[in-house]
């Protein structure tokens, strides 16, 4: 069996993922970080985006928003404010949140609205992650 890393994704509400993976992609504040077994230890702030992890040919995705990631050679711990597995994302809810945020940003004009901007980022990440899952299912032939 290939060398693996333990991946734990925790939110204030629950343990979302606890698994072994061969490769993990994390949305860091300064860009995406790829982690393979044996990675040098580090702590990074999370941005809003997608966490993906691969075991063999199986890749799973989650939408995450803010928090921290601790990388150790054989363990990655993600403490995120929110994290949803692709299959648990309510796309209609995310679309509605995106629409509300866009409307608020339009109203705010050039002054901007950081809260609406953040809500837009979260909604966009959720829609993107969910759409990749649907793409996989669409291509799936039993
Ligand atoms: P909304 O306006 O729809 O509540 P939001 O971005 O304000 O969206 P958050 O405050 O980021 O929501 O999250 C609140 C809780 O709801 C978290 O537990 C988060 O995982 C969950 N959540 C938010 N949006 C979705 C979604 N589209 N599908 C599944 N869970 C969601």
C-alpha cells in the first residue's frame, strides 16, 4: 500500500473528515499547497476554496472557509470555520447566498462590503466544489 497521510478536517461543529490520503491539496492564504507524505512541518492560514484529497484514483473534495492547517510529515489537521463535503453541499442554498451577496455588493457600490464579499466567496466555492461532483456523476457509467 502506498505511503499515506492522515487527514483530519474539523469545524467548531464537528469532525467532518478523518481518513488516510496519498495526496492533499489545501487552499492556503498565499495559494494552493500540495501535500505528499513526508512533507516538511508547517502551519498555514486557510483561504476560502476547495480541499481535495486523493487515495488511489479516488479524489474527494470539500468546500472550506477560513481557519488553519497544520501539516506534519504524516498528518494534516485542518481547523476550518466551515467545511462541507461536495456531496453535502446544498447547491440551491449556495446559489441563493451568492445572489444575496451580489445584490448587497451592488448596493454597496465602490465603498464595498467585506461581509458580502466574504459571503460571495463562500457561496462561489460551494457551487464550484459541488459542480465538480456532478461532473463526475454525469460521466459515471455503472
Ligand atoms: P447561508 O447564507 O446560506 O447561511 P453562509 O455562507 O452565510 O450561507 P456559513 O455561515 O458559512 O453560511 O455557514 C453556516 C453553516 O451552514 C455551516 O455549518 C456551513 O457548513 C453550512 N452551510 C452553509 N451553506 C451551505 C450549503 N450551501 N450547503 C451545505 N451547508 C452549508
